[in-house]
């Protein structure tokens, strides 16, 4: 029979899973984010005392409300490239005494009016926890030791008493620490070789643990998969500091620079390979050291970043909080963000921490002006997966059509199943086929009783559709109508270029 002209094909994808085959529990910190002193992320983003939306501390309440919707468990701070020249002492104490300093990372002036203690107050307001980074670029062991003394000791020492003198009686008790940032990058202030950095991370981590043995630390991995030192960097660094760290970092950004949307949406294939390779290197070092300890992964910078690159070249240096890295995200970017999150969840046994970079205005899901705050397209997959992707990941096998990409073979459908502790089975599904719909099926007869509770669809016919202050609801999720569960078989038609969430209630009374 000839195919009718103008009628789209319906491809088919099948997921095979068993409720007893659990890949790993989801560490909620995989849904973290990132606030750096860069552009309008802090100033005019989360902090704007002159704004009508600000509270008495200067924190924008409209932004805080959106952040709470994302349910962000950790926020990495204060950088990023910024941290490699960061002098934390400049950011504490009376604001009128804090010095304005030049920041070489972004060639701007940092006023230090928002600092460490303001950040900690803000984390409590938005129900998150800190992931603090130390400066191992221009500083080292002594500054790291002093900082954790300031933040984590109750009192009775110079820096803990200094914190108390600054009006903070109780310790901040920060438990997660990044040992520098992207120290493999020649663009980094204080760039180091793998041997130099590995030894410094070992000694800084050792000193910090002597102050507070309960902390966890993250060593700098490669700044991206394309770094010429990738692989050897991780091996050398971990060979030095293995006993003093718990995680190694990964950073990766993607962009559709050549206008090939189908190939762009396959970028998570490269991300998957990157994670597997880093985990293998960690295990190789573990074997060489005959260690019983496993180093896991902190994917603490990831996102789409390319829209603003040209505009950023026009910014005058040495201004305060100019609009840097303000990507306006397309609908297709939201599809890739969903696929990237699904990819990390498929590695939930090793990826324990991840941070979308960043949170507000700077390559971010939330944008602000002086008159409003709104959700970018990428807000929605982040929100849905963060809120409902908690529990444990079920090991699954996917069978369906694929296509060739510059990253290798890519499935048209990305999918994951998570069994939630609150009695739900949740599926996150991306159909990145730009031509055809796809019928997704999964045999769930091993469960006694299920009922479709929620079906949400994020779709737009225009891959380049955006949300703006004037049109904040141009790309938003809607209720789906194509899912059915009959005799234990789940079927849902995934329309082309769409992200979908299905939540099935377990143990439904008959």
C-alpha cells in the first residue's frame, strides 16, 4: 500500500524494563544549579535592592518564587571562572567597607555588595543548599583553611569569631566544596598542569578535612570533552588527590552553531560517551591504587550556550554587571536540555551531583528585567524532571529507530523510567524526530495496578520559538491526550519534536 501524501509516518519505540532491576537511587543533588558573579546573575538577577520586587535584604521575591518551583537542591557558588581570582574576605563584613575589585575572568568590576553571608541567607530563602568553591587559581591552602574555619566552626578561633562579629552567630556548616574551577583551562587565572593542580587539590583537601572531617570535596576534571588534555588530566589529578576527594567534575555546553537541528538534538550522545569515559578513568585509578573507594561524578556545569557569543564581544570592559551570556533559548534547546537530563539519569549510579549553569539571566532558565521575571523554554523540562524525577532509576532497554549524527548513532527517542517513593512510576520521553511521530510502548503487567495520573507535553511547531517578557507563555507545557494504559500495556504517541512526562499512580484500588 502506498503511503498517503502529506500523512506523517508513525515510528515505533519499545522500552523493556523490570521493576526489580534498579540502576541506582537518584541523588537529588543531580538537579542542582549554579550562581556565579557574572553578568546579571547575582546583581539584577537574584539580588536587586532597588527593585520593587525586592525584600528588605535586596532579594528579588519574584525570582525566588520561580526558583522554588524548580526545587533546586544545591547551588554552586561563587564560580566558575570568577572563583580563580576570588578573595572571599572582600565579600564579608559591613558593606560600606567592602572594596570594589576588578575581576579578570570576565573583565568587569565586582562591587562585593553581595557576598558569602548574603548568599547563605539567600539559600535558606529559596530552600537550597550551598556548593561552595575555593580559589585554587591565585590562592591556595591557607585561604581555603581560613574560609572553612569562617563558615563551619562554631567559634573560639580568629575566623569563626570574625563571622560572629559579622552578625552570623551559627556556623553555615557547608558540606560540599569544589577544589577550584577548570584548572586545566589556559583561560583560567592561575592555570595549572595536572601535576601542579593534583598536588594542590590534595593538600587543600587535606587541610579542609582537618578543619571539618564531615565535608565532601570535588576535584576539577576536564573543562570539556574536547580539551587536548582530556583523559590524561583526570588520570594524573586523581593519582595525586584520590584519597582527599569524593567526586571529579565534568563541564560541557552544546550549541546549534551550524543550524543543523537534527544533529544538534543528538548532542546528548556525546554527553553519554563523556560520562562513560570519565567513570572508566576513575575506576582505572581506583584499580591502580587498589582502593575500595569509588570516585563519582559531579557534572557541575552543563547547558546550552551559544546564542549570546557574538553579542558578548561588544561589551565594554570594566563595567559593573553588564548583560553577559544572556542566551535567549529556543524551543529546540528545551528538547536538548530534557535529553541531557535523561542522559545523566541513565548514569545515576555515577553522576551524583549536577548543576545547570546558570540559574538567572546568565545562560539560565529564568530571565529578569526591571519590571518582570519569566521562564525561558528550558525552565520546563528542568522543572518537571527536578520535581518528579526523584526515587530510583529503573534499568531499561530501548528499541526503536535511530539516525546518524556527528556524535554517532542517535535514537530518535530518549526515555527513562523512575519509580518514585511516593508511589508513582514516572516516564520522561523526548521525541527528537523533526518529521515523524513515534508510538512509545512499555509492558507494565508486572505491576498489580496502575493508572495514568499526569500527562504533560512540551511541544511547539517552531523549533526557534522563544519566551520573552512580552510573550512569556509562548512555549509552555499542556495536558497530553495520546496516552493509554490497557491490560498493563502503556502506549503513548509522541508527536514530533516534543518532550513528555507521564506519571502513573501505583497500587490503585480497584
